[in-house]
DNA sequence: GCTTCATATCAAAAAATGTCAATATGAAAG
DNA sequence: CTTTCATATTGACATTTTTTGATATGAAGC
């Protein structure tokens, strides 16, 4: 897994928008198709499609095609990766806090 | 802890911007004052101030005033809360995935 | 008190993101 | 192969976020 700042930021773009959080909340109860998400969110079709693309690219959501329908669900693997990434980003690294600053 | 979608989104705004990720990376090695962050990031003073405000409001970073200087560090508590929140957002909820969709 | 220095805030411009309506794509059914 | 239906893509526009430069604030030293 590559860890560029850009890719890392993309993972968390899934969570920094209220509508996407609302979509994820709906997906917590299991796989949903786009039409159902459009119904439950108050949102246009192209707008949902836009958000689903971001969610899928973040790795947090995965999609499954079934004929004309697209079904979305939360990706366990993606969520797990996000957890690890969040941990990594917020955990102090080995080289201790010895950098003294300014006038100190 | 209140859990409005808005507040939840704000937590993750800390992580969805490359510059803020870079700032967090610097803070992983310990507390830093603003002047040092300005040096190491290629960023203007008011721009850093803007990002630090977002980071602090997300709870991920905490600041400490010392005379004229402001020191920033990653908040252990804030990071922990973010982990819990991420877990909550991506974990299937009790009511199983029984909602059948469309033509299924 | 005034001056200096570090940081915050403001207002305008620039850049990025989100929305909407129209159109394209591609699968299924006829 | 034409039509229909679900979703994706596009382009124009609106909204939000970020940057920049100017100014404000507030602590420390004189």
C-alpha cells in the first residue's frame, strides 16, 4: 500500500462531508442500491453518483454491478485500512520530541 | 460527546487536506511552535494560522500559549476520539442487512 | 506609556468542491 | 436493433475552502 499524502487525504475525504456521512450511515445497515440511496437522501441522481464515486475511490465503499443496478456497501478492508492509517497519522514517531523551538 | 453529522465531518476535515496531513506529520515528532511549522511547511503565516485553527477545532491538535509563542501538538485524547468515531461510522449496526432492494 | 514581535483575523481573490440539468453509456427486454 | 431503464459523465453555475496581503491583537521589553 502506497502512502502518498494525496492518497491519504483521499481516504478521509469520505468522512469530511455531511452528505457522505449520511450515506455511510445508511450503508451501515447493509448493502443498498443507488435508487434506494437516492430515495432516502434528499439528493439528485447525478449528485449521488458524484458522492458514490468519491466514497468508492476512498476505498471505504465498494460497489457491485448487477445488471442495470449498482449496489454499494461499506468495505471492511477499506475501513480497516483507514483505521490503520488514522492510527499511523496520529501516533508519535520513534524520533522523540527533542526538537526545541524558538527561544526555548 | 455530541455526535451531530456536522461535528463528525469537522473531525475528519483535519485529515482530508494534504497540507494539514503534512502539518500532522511534523507534529508526530513532538510539540512545535507556529514559527517552526511556517519554516518547514512552504506556507504563509496567515495560511498556517488558518489550518491550525481547523486542526484545533477538530480536536486532533491542541495548542499551548507561552508568552508570544503558540505551541501545537497532537492531542492523544482527540486522536482517540477520532478512532472511536471512525470505528462507529464504518461498523455495521445491529439491525441486520435485511432491506432488499429494487427488483431483488 | 511606546515598540517589537508572534500570531490571529479580515476582506478580497483564487481554487476546489458540490449541484443541477442535459446528455451519454450500457445492460436488459422486447 | 430499438426501446427502456439505471447510473455515469459533462458543462455551467453556486457554494465552500484556501490563499494572500493588510491590519488587529496581545504579550514582553524598554
